[in-house]
C-alpha cells in the first residue's frame, strides 16, 4: 500500500509542478515596463490562413529597455504580424518601416500598474485552484485505497502529507506573485 501512496504523492508533485510552470509562463507575459521578446510570445499571426505563433514567422528582439523589433522571415508578412500584435490586445502599436516592425513600449501609469498586479494575482488564483483540484484528486485516490484496505492511521497520515505538499506549492505561488508585483510596481 505504501507504494501506491508514493505514486499518489509523485503524481501530485508532478501535477502541481505543471501548475507552477504554467503560472511562471503566464507571469512572464504580464509586462513590468521593460521590453522583453517574451511579451509577444502569446501573439498569433495569420500565416496564409492559419494562426501561427509570432516566433515562427519572425525574430523578436529588444533594442533597448523600451523598444522591441520584429524581423519577419518573409517581408510580405510584416503587415500580418502587425495585425496579430494589435489583435493580441497588448496595448502596443507596431510601426512598419518596410524592413521590420518597431514597437515602442509605453511607460506604465500607476493605474496600469495596478491593473497588471490584478492580472498577476488572477493568474496566481487560477494556479491555486489547479493545485487545490490536484489535492482533491489525490485525497480521492487515498480514500479509494482506504476502501481497498488501507488502515485509518495511514489514511490520515497520507491526507496530512498531501495537505503539506499542497501548502508548499501554494506558498511558492504566493512568492512568485509577490516578486512579480514588486517588479510591476517598481518604477
């Protein structure tokens, strides 16, 4: 029975690690004032009729702390890439100079910073919900083992271990969002 419990713990850790990875990826997309190529990672471009990630149709680079450039692999795609960036609703307005797109990143206002903090917290809450669902699934698996003959003491110990693992991952989420909030609110 302890092997089954170890498998449940491992599965819980794996699922929670995926939730943390997803949160980290989402937090990277929330900009904190500095221009980074990852800001455009969620942009889809209409590439001959099919939505394609921007990094598959061009190179995204940062010229300085407030400017991004997009060098298209095919020059005739510059307008489609610009449309994709504007449709992504990032508040960015790309300028096409015929060779590449130049995107000036505007300074963040206090109100916009607060909105970004709210967005980061919302992403953290989604991750916490995922982790709580993983905990529920793990506890359900332990209860099914109890029905198959797992002792009452081992069941209680397993539930305590699952809760401790969950608390650790929730703490990690809080740390990540606190760091991002500090990054966003720093001028």
